[in-house]
C-alpha cells in the first residue's frame, strides 16, 4: 500500500491537512485512535481579536481568509455557526479603549465602533457591550465526526494508535507496517511529548475546564465575552469557559475551577441555572505563543504541526496550507513558525 503522506493525529491540525491534500490531489492516510482529543472538546470559537487587550492577532486578515472557506463548505454546514461576540465592557476607560481600537486599520474590520447598551435585560452590562463582527464558533466534534466518516468511506483512515517503533526511516521513502510513504506528518497535540523525534519541542499542556449549563429564560442569541466566553448551544443551553492552568495535578475536573466558572456566569445574570456537564481538556501551547510547523532537521521527510493553543480553529487551515506548500517544495516556512527556532 502506498500513499504520499501519512498523518498521525486527527484533531483540527490533522483534519485541515487532509482538506489541503485532497484539494491538491495528494494521496494520504490518517492514523488516529479516536479517543477524546482537545480538538473534539474545544469551544471552537473563531475570533481574530485579543479581547483582553483590544488588539488583533498577528496576520489576522490572512489567517481569517484561509480559515473561513474551510468551515463554510456545505458538508460542514451543521458545524459552522457565524455569530457576533458581545464583549462586555467594565468601565468608562474600557469604553474609550474600545473606541480607539475600533479606529485602527487592523481592527476596524472586526470591532464595531458603536458601543451598545445591553441588548438583553438578562445580562448584566452597565457599561454596555462592544461587538466583534466576522466571528463565531465551530462545533469541532460534529466537524471531525463528519470528516472522519468521509475518510473512512475513502479508505483513508485507520483507527489505531501510531507505533513509533514501527516507522522505518530512509532518505527517500518511509515504511510503516504495510505502507510505503513519502512523508509523515505528526499532528498529535500534547501527545507529541512522547514522540521520539519531536519530544524536545517546548509544547506546554495547558489545562482548560468548562461548564455546560441550562439557564431557562436567558435567551442569549450571540456569544458573550466577559471573564469567560458564553456560547449559546440552543434551547437555553450554554457553554461557559474556559479556565487556563499551566500547573495541574491530574487530568480530572476540579471543584476549584467549577466554583470559579459558576461565579463568573453568576455575575452575568440573576437567573437560576443548572450545571449539565463539567469538562476538561488540554491545549498544546508554546512559550512564544506561536504555533510550530516544519520538518525534522535530520529526517526531512518527517514533519510536525503543533502548538495551536486556544485558536486552533483559526490556525489549523493556515498552517496546513503552509506545511503542504513546504512539503511540495513550493513554499518556505517562515522563521517565526518554523520549529527550527527551538532546535
């Protein structure tokens, strides 16, 4: 059996690679055990603005232009939810900061300059809200489930944990079990820490916890951002989160995080609410807050894409396009993203 590319991992990074490879007619196979991954349980918000400081992410327009067409494909319609984000402003100073930021060239496309009085009496926002446009959320579990079904039908998916010891490396080709392949791309998230070729990369697991709550009568139609994001899931059910913890004792949800999330949601409304679910996951982050892509310095047909952090929905399509361009020798990877900056 022969393929051009073997992809290890089927979170957002691995999925985006399959989309790019398909569009270019490059053959591939994916290995993933389909256990709970950070991508499948992510909130899935896409937003090019850092709402704590009112600044855009680097190359926001370019990254958005790459990302959105991936999710707007008809086959992913049920997973794609364009919605404005209502950023609750907390003071007159923040109102002023919002007005100034909305006039900047890189933000004017996304920040509506008009500060609105609260759009619903059920949300406490005495200083009004600023509206982020061209934002929304992706139901990542629905998206990856749909994509997996398609790849299964195309015999391009193996539901199995990748065995590092079974990879045979040579200069021009690679062999893995019965497969003869030209390139391997590891898109493993925090599991890369066990990878014998890339375990030295500074991927830092960041623990996030969130709640699913039912709040009858809340009636929220847009995403709200205060100290937490609140995403409407339908029928007055909302996702609230998430926490960020670089230090943690285990993988389980904590009472401390649950209490904090309850308190933050309670600051938004006086309505009673019920917790339906308390979940946890791990984001793969990098100390310089930039993702990592590139090939191994010694084994140039072994590649890695990682460190997408909390903006995986936005980063994944852009990074996939850059990596496939490099894999085809059509485009170099910029030094700011290349994994060689840590080698």
